[in-house]
């Protein structure tokens, strides 16, 4: 199938972090709009092509490749550190991921870099993308934080790597919480509550438990993944004023975002961050 390549992805099709950081730092999160994928990977409105960026989603590979081309065109950079995400806690160097792409995909859930022109990227469809940078724009990183990765320490590990590259303490980092499943839609079991309460320090235990609201069904809770991420960031010294985003719900905003929880067969959005010169 031939797709139109003269149509470009619009900046209006993406979510742009509203944070005051160095002008060297560039970042955005794609939505389901602006691509060429057909239903069920479409753009959410009748006749609109979808910007599905997941090669393993079941979509036509040529459509995903064109969608990735469009997303990268918006960065102005030709390559990105696409990962094979496994809901783990491995953090990779984005430049190394790109260099060894011919050997196959890198299995990891975060990447970091201090090199200009190297795009860190994670894909989501309900899981939480967390973007990092320091004040001066010396280093950046992107983490894929589903509940398992979040409970396992992916946010802390990615933050530590970005801080190390930037030569600053983690308290000097800024974080952006991209679109994810909202607190009124993320139903989980008691095992998830226990996983987070068990890792919380004494000061955060009550706050962590409060991020889970009973649904009315026995042993079921609505989890606030944004609050849980803020607590993990606070644990490494990132102040609340340095944490941005966390206002969307991928499940309820059907026309704008892909959602695995809502649709099961669905596309993937991408959160991208990179340094300019």
C-alpha cells in the first residue's frame, strides 16, 4: 500500500510539555492523530489516519514505518532510540541503542543521553511516559513506567542516570508526566497496592496507600499512577514544583489517545526528548 508522504505531522497533533527548562531541551508526546494507519489504529475520528508507532501492535508495518518517519520529521533528527519495552527497569544509553540497531532491538524501558541530536523515546498506550532533564539542558532521558516498572524503580534509575550525565544531584532534575491512564480508569488488584506500599518509606506510606481508592468490588482499587510517580520522584529529591504534566487520561480521551485498557487492539503513542545544539 502506498501512503502519502507529502503530508506532515502537525505540531498541533502532539502534546508539548509546559515546563520552564533550558531551550536546549526539546520534547513532545504524539497522539493518535496525524498518521496513515487504518482502524483500529486510526486517528480517532471518521476518515482520519492514525499515528500508530508500534511495530508489534498488529498494524501494517509500512504504515508504522511511515508514521515513524513523520514523528522523526517533527524532531528534525533522522534516528531515535526505539526500544523493545518489556515492563522492566533497564536503562540504556540512547546513542548505543541507535548504533547497534542492526543487531536487533534493544530490550529496555528507558534511555538517556547527553549528546545533542540523539532522541530518547518510549512508547505507551496507558502506561506512563516520564521525561527528564536538568536545568541547564546537559542531559535528558525517557522512561516507560507501567505499574511494574514504576514499582521496580524505573523512575529512580532513569533519574539517577540523567543526573549522573548532567553532573548534578537528582534534586536538580525536572520531570514531565505524559498522558497515561487516569485515576478514575486504572482498576487494579490488592497485589498492586501492596507492591507500592511495601516499597514506600515511612514518610510516604500513608500517601502511597491514599493513591488507591476502593472501587466497591472486593479487593479492587482505582490507582492514581500520576500520584505514585510523583511520590517516587520525591523519594529521589525531585520537588513537586519540578514535576509537570499528569493531567490526561488515555482511556477517557478516546479521540485523542490510544488505550490498551479500553480497546485491547490498539496503537502506540511515543514520548520523545532530545537536546539541541
